[in-house]
């Protein structure tokens, strides 16, 4: 059984790994948190108004209007499961992109 110090060290290593993993994913996103929130609001309104055509029409329109590199944005959104406008709304969350989170072990409670 691991000692208290070993467990603390393992937790520290896991936390460092998760922060590095989150930073690598966030670095693929060419937006800051405020821009991402604006994008999500725009795309949500567009999907509610016109539905999803299984493409990134609303996302790309927003990117062009804000002079954001569409290809980099697409890659960043795909990192979080945003492959079309409705998936951007359903799968991409500002806090997931910009906040490192510890994963909960199966069968445990927070």
C-alpha cells in the first residue's frame, strides 16, 4: 500500500499531467474565453433559428466576421467534439477548454 507521501506525490503528478493536457488542448483553440462564449451564443441562436445543416456554417460566418482563422478554429472545436454547429453548442464548453479538471474515478463520489 502506498504511503501518504507517495499518494500525495502521485496526486501532484496527475494534477500536473491534467494541467499540461488541458493546456495542450486549449492551445489548439484560437479564441480566448470571452470570444468562445460569444461564438457559442451566436451558433446557439443560429441553430435554434435555422437548425443544423451538419456543417459549420454559423461557426464559420462568426469566424469570418471576427477575422479568426477558420481552419484553426475548426481544429480547436473538433478537439472538444464540435464537428458541426449543433455539436459545437452541445459539446464545447468554455470551462472545459480553459479549466483543468480532475477526472473522477469510476464508482467514486465528489
